[in-house]
């Protein structure tokens, strides 16, 4: 294959994929997660100041969003590291959920 044939084949394979667009979407996801955690932290602090109670519900939602993204990345990229992170977040998520349910009904 010549260089031109290889380039043409690559263009055909990536016809629907704009690398810049993929990069922007990836960065948007990362920034979204960071902003989500900052907002959750601020709301948790405000809630604690007002009620003197720790609100786990927002953290449970944030962790669930994050772990679902990590599961997707781990499966699609066949990366056990992302799956391990997801398992760790899921364990924290379950513990916080159980604690929240215990606080509600005890």
C-alpha cells in the first residue's frame, strides 16, 4: 500500500468521526464531573450549616453518575483499572446509601 492509499483508507474508516469533536466531548465530560462535585460540596456545606446534618443523597447521586461513566469506559476500553475504580465507587455508594437509609428509619 502506498502512503496515499493508507491515508484514504484511514479517512474512510474515520469518516463520521471528527477527532477534534471527540476531544471536546471528552473534555466536556471531565469538566462536567468536576463542576458536579464542586456544586455537591457547596450544597452539602450549606445544608450542614443550616440543618447541622450531613446530606448523603447528593453524594450518592454524584458517585452513581461517576461510577456509571467509569463502568462504560472500562467495558468499552477493556480496561480493568476503570472497572476497579467503578467497583470502589460502587462500594462507597452502597455504604452511603445504607447509612442514609439507616438514618431515615432509625
